[in-house]
């Protein structure tokens, strides 16, 4: 995959049947993790650790930071947090694909400097099975 523009990585939240781009994100990240299940026993070859394939819990974390540039996406994100709702989200990674599924908004922070705009940080944690569609 050749170098890509960071601004092309998009975070979208489901709003009814459509997905709305969360406006003003200046930084965003998605991380995938899988826990291991250790099945090492007294007769493991050379006393090396053995892992059970496909048995660990998988999860994805998404984070973003920026400014809200439109009232609709600001309201959608804020209401999702205060409702404690699990909503479908999409993360579009250019020349890679789209990750889609249920996430819970676990952190929403606002901050403002005296001579600058109000900014926000948000964090999402996967809350069910995710689907990947290659581009």
C-alpha cells in the first residue's frame, strides 16, 4: 500500500439508515487487538508456551481528535455519548477497506484554549462482531 493522506481516513456514525461523517477530525486511529489463551502444560515441547488458535477475545479501539464543524455530527456524537448507546460506526481506511460494526462511545472530551477553537477527543470500543470490506 503506497503512502496515503491522513485526511482520507474517515470516521462515520450511523444515523438511521445512512452513515454521517464525523466532521472536523484532524487525527484518527483504529487499533485491533486479540487476547491469547495460554494452553501450555507440563509436556509442552521444550517448555515453550502454547497458544490456542482463534480462542482469544478480539476487539477494536477507535480514537479521534479535532473540531466539530457541523451541528448535526456534533449533536449525533454528543447524544450517543449521553444515551450510552451502542451505535454502528464505519472506519474507512484508504486503499485498505472499511471496518463496520457496533461500537460504544466510551470517552468524549472537549477543551478550549483562550486564543483558539474548541476541540474534542473521542474514543470508541467495539461492542460486537465487526465486518471488514476490502476496497
